[in-house]
C-alpha cells in the first residue's frame, strides 16, 4: 500500500549470458504524504482506509465505492463520488490522490494511430500507443522505462533500462487512454455538477447511469519493456484491469508479449491467465542469438516447450508468434518450412504474425521484399497455420512495432556494449 513514485534506480544488466531479472523495488512516499490509489485493488484500498482510521466495516464499504468510481466511472476527484457523504470526501482528499501519468507529448498518425510520451513522477519518460481498427481498438501498454533485451531490430532495445513501472503507472496508461477517448460513462463526467445536491449515500444518481460504447477493446503488453521481467507489477496491474467491478476487460482481450523469459511463463499463465504472444523472430539458434539475445540464455527448444506447457493454450486460444521479416536474415523459404516443423513438433496451437520490419536510423537490417513476405506467409498458411501479415501502423509518428523510443535518449549502454562486441569480433 504505497504511492506510485519510485526512488532513482541504476540501470540493470543487458541480456545475453546474464539473466537480468530485476529486483522488485518499493515506491517512495509522495512529498505531501498522500497515497495514489490508482493501481490498487479493493483489498489494498480497504487496508489503507483501515490504517487511516476507519473501522473494518466502513473501510470495506468505502473501498468498494471508491474502487467503482476510480475504475468504472474514471473520476479524478473525490468530490465527484456522489454516493459518498459530503463530509467523507474531504477526509479522502486529505489522505489520497487519484493519479494519471503526465503527458509530455501526444501525436496522431495519418492512419489514426495515437502515441503518447508520458512521464513518471520521478521524471522518466515512456510511451504508449492506441491503434484503432474497424472492429477493435488496441492499447499498446509499456511495462518498463526502457528495455534491457537489446533485440537488434527493435529501436526500443537501444535504450537503457531505467526501472520497472509500478502497477499504478501501468494501470494509469489505460485510465489516461480512456480519458482521452472520452469513453467513461457519460464521457469524462466533466459536464456534471451534481455533487453539491447530495448529502449522504442515499443520494446516488446511479439509477440514471448508462454506459457508453467502448473504443478501447483490447490491451497488449507490447510497449516498452519485457513484461515478465516486471512480473509482479504487471500481474497486479492486469488484475485491476480485469476486475469485473472496474475496468472489466476480459482476459481474452488482453495479450502479454514476451521475448522468451522461460522461467516466468508458467506463472504468467497460472497467475494472470491472459493470451500469450512470443517474440520468436527466428528459427535457428545462430540467427536468434543475434537478433534476440535472450536466446543465449533461454534457447528456442526451451521456449517452445514452455509455450506447449502454457496453461490455457488451445485451438480456441492460440499462442501468437511474432516474426519480424528481415531481408536475407530470417525470411528464406527454408526458414518458413522450419517454422512450420517446429510448431508441429511441439504441437502448438499457433498463429504467426508476420511483421514487416520498420526501419529506423542506424538500424542494421532491411525489410524483406513484399514478394518474399507473401511467399513466406503462403508456406506457413498452406501448412494449416494462420499467418497474417501485419499492416504497419503509425510509422509517420514512430509508433509502429519496434519503433518506440523517446527522442531525447543518448546512446545507451546496450549500444556501446554491442558496438564493442562487434569490434572485437571483427578483430578476430
């Protein structure tokens, strides 16, 4: 039960032969002593209210009410909580706050994709992206400030990892997106000015409540960072997002993407239970070691076995394998046939997302040709495995897959180490 501010953190090791598992860190108190409630469960909120002086029954009741207002109605002020007595609202405001990430910059792509540069309370920047489609709206959520994985095709991987995001900072992205999209019940409720007409809990206007349709229908943990290297905070945040009395997003509409942190995959299936996506990107040890360095720690065979063992995986709930198409690196016909062989060998209920590479300045790869991408997709599809080619979105605002990176970052330690490694290899 702590506020969503963290102390300054030193960068963590880059991957490879070292396993960069970050140690969970406690958040530090706000300067004003108040606690941010965003990211906390009903149980945690009730415990805070109990510590603040309410009796157990009152703490439980108030926690239920506040949880509803926070996550179902999206209010940002306690004065808007109209079924809580007027005398209680100042008591809450003196002790607690309802936070949102600070927006540094917001951009909208020509195709409707939105990207936000956000800032934590301790002045670290990270990004989130919203991708609208005809039948769904997907929010790409970050789990860390920066990333430690150093995948060679990924722009985010050239950043240093600063720290994990807290549950409040993860949930806060969802809250902010719904604020911007205006899809809380009655929009943002900003136009309502009804709280002064009510004196106690009997005066709730909930009988007039009608929810609006949702634009944000899906969440993917595919923003900055490796979610399974921030497992506890991601788990706790997603449990809040999935809570039926709050944001109420079904676990079938949430996807967690991992580059292959094998020891944590079973726990993710058991303790979170959302859909799994795996950043595969290669079918041989040599190529995957190069472009996804975590493969040096957890190899393809171990990764695919962990996928086969993932709780809940079935033909009705397939595992998605992400595969970025890199010219003359992983896009040969033989690579496609080997991909099919591996998926069949491990009996995986699979879908393969083929992702045209999004170039960025200094990137060491080129995108496969459209013709070769089609050939690759046909080979996989003809084997009975779904293999759609993902349409690049938000390229004009650097919001496409693998492009998230705050513009002000200097050359990271990961880049320096990688350049040193390449220089040593060149010298023999």
